[in-house]
C-alpha cells in the first residue's frame, strides 16, 4: 500500500513539473539567448529532434518560456520525414530579429539546401519563420 501511495505522489509531482514547463532540457546540439525587440529570446535544437524550439522567456523567470514555437518544417516539408538530415548551422540575433541558417539534406542524392529563416517578435509574440533559399 505504501508503494502505491509513493507511486501516485511521484506521478503527480512529475506531471506538475511537465505542466509548468520546467523540465530540464538535455542533449542540446545548439542554443543561444539574446534580446530581440526588448524581449529575451532563446532558440535550441537537441540531438534527438531535428525541430528547433524558439521561445520568448519571462524576464527573471529562471528560463520559463511565456511563448514558444516549434520550427519543424519549411516550405511544407517536415524536418522529421522529408529530409535525410537537418543541421542548424548558425543563429544570429539583431535588435529586431533572430536569423537561423539551416542546411537541409534532401532524401534523394542531390545538393544540400541552405535556408535562412527569420523570426521577429511583435507585441510580445513570435512571428515567422520567413525563409529564403541561399
């Protein structure tokens, strides 16, 4: 009986951590944080997921995201199924936008695609991506 109660308590506490978006992020491939339009913006990509997470963080919130966007496709093609590999080559911040440069390896043996994708913050909300091929 004590084991069952302990199991229920563990389940509830882990659920609360997940609900508050406070789970630690692990297996980071690339990440950075800076200010865009007066907001703290973070991006990261993990080793086990080709998607890139772009977030606006709460000031003084110890990494708590107030807005989040999963960047998982480009031009209608999924990073998970329509490309053999997706590399986040670099991320750059300006005063008004986050610029991510991606190298996308097609499923067929052709030349890699380079895409430059821009994200902006307007009225505290993320906008984008707006991508162009290089």
